[in-house]
C-alpha cells in the first residue's frame, strides 16, 4: 500500500469516528500518523539523484509575491497589468506551464511577482506539477490566491486544504509552544494556563507516535492538537495570504459587496482595470516593508535609494539596519541619529534596539579610533620595527 492510499485510509477512519471525550486520544494519534505520512510524501524518493525538474527562479528585489490559483482565473493577465512583463494568456486552461517572474516598482521598492501554473485538486500529492508550484510559494513573502468571483466558494477551501497539506499555514501565527528534545529525563509537560484541547496523556501519545521519549513541552497558549503536531514537525511555513477575487464585472453588485467584506479579501477586474491600485496598496500593507533613508554627516539625506527592511526578513531595528549596510558596522556604532515617526524629537539619539518606522532618516555615528601612546612627538614608542635587523635598508646610491 502506497503513502497516498494509507493517508486516505486514515482520513476515512477519522471521518467515521465520532468526536467525543472518549475518542479524542485516538483521533490525536491518527492526526499524528497523517502528518508523518505527508512529510514522507514531500521527501524525494530514496536513491534519486538531483532535485528533479523544477522552475525555481532566483530572488530579486525587496520582496517576493506568488500568484496561486486554479487554471484560467486571470493570473497571467494580472501579472502583465502590474509588471508589464508579457505572460501568455488565452481562453483555455493551463496556458502557463512554467514560472514567469515580473517586477513591480512601487514606493521606491522592487517587488518580485511570480506567475505560477494553475494547480488542481490533489496538488499536494504531486498532481499537475503541484509540488513545484507549492515549493515556490513556500519561498515567498506573500501569497495572492487568485479566485474567480463567478465560481463557487469551494475553490478557496480546496486551495487552502492543498496548501495546508504540505505545511503552509495561511494567515496564522506560530503557536506559543516550547518544545525541545532531550537525551534523558523522560517527558516534562507544563502549561502556563488551563488547557481545553490537549492534556498530558494526549501529549505523551503523540510524542510516542514520533518515537520521542525524552523531551520538554511548555504550552504558553490554549493550543490544539494540530498546533502541537506542527511544532513537533518543525517544517511549517507561516505566511500571509490575500484572497483576490477577479472577474467581478460578470456578477452582481450584491455579490461584489459580500466578497469584499470577507476578511483578507479584495475584489478586482483585470478586464476593466478595476481596483488594481487598491490591490497594490494591500500588498504593501501585508508585506510590512519599511524604507529607511541614509544621511551622511554634514550632508542632505539621500532619498533616491532607500534601504528596505521588513519584520519577515530579519527585522526593523537599528541593529538590523546596520547589518543590512555591512555586517561589521554594528561593532563600530557609537549611536545613531533618527528623524521620522519613530523618534520622539528631531533628531533623537538611539541605540541598536530602537525600532524604525517607514520613511525614517538615519545617520550612523561611529566610534573614533584612539591612537595608542599619546600624540605627535610625545608618543611613548615608535611605529618602526624593534630590531635593527628588521629595518628597511636604503637602496645603494647609483654611481
């Protein structure tokens, strides 16, 4: 029996099992088995040479956005309108067969937009090059799930299920669970608040399913069994997602209003070029990019080429800004002067832990290098070699 058949068999057993207090331990073990099998499904087969055929493109710009959706929903048209990069679009499905990158120039930043082939149901099992598409989505900072506004709402649920099956958690934060394997000492289970979904016995059974018999587990929130399994697996990617409903020009205004009021959703029309500016603003807001302008000492600030930081790519503190400029700069910083919304007054003397806001101006002041042994003729020692034999000999005069 293959891995896919075993997963379907366990899912069928979970579907026919009643959910109550007596069966929660059994269901927890079944969920752990499915998570292990799905992890094995994503691993390359044993004995395979190389990474296989893929269409990963190198990262470029200050952020990466991936377009994911069913075939023929308008992803290629959206890429062409936002970036100017030509991506073939036609009325038949699977027009795009590889990854096509484009660059969005917005707010003095460069955002890489990737047009991926359409995925179908069963993509997490490898159908329709689904694994390659999802692998590129994992390396993105934001996912735009393009949906057809005239189709049923089930497409959104199918895509979300396929992405979650391979470890992508959309619009979720990592659970506050501390987990660490140990060599000895057994399993230590603690929590800082009352738990309603997981108890000590269920935690032991899930860890034993993973053959972990010595570990330390601390719950800092009322997490579920799925959250505990995600922490044990350790390969989950938590990424923001915006649901983009295209083709709103073919439905009624009541349906447009209903779709627009859903959380993390935005409605557009590539045919009539409706609401594209709001889509760009929403992308900028979700990615959380922070532009920092530099100011040399005694000169005007340079507003042409900002340093772009983000919380998802390192952080937005002064220390992160110095590391962005040069890794050795942090050791030489005495203090920084900050102008902008993050400063209480202009300019403000800040340390390395200060959090910067968008469009702040920063001037870095370095430590002065001190000369050893005084100055000028009052030096305590010379800079020449100590031994006479090490001194440089003058060239002989030419006769």
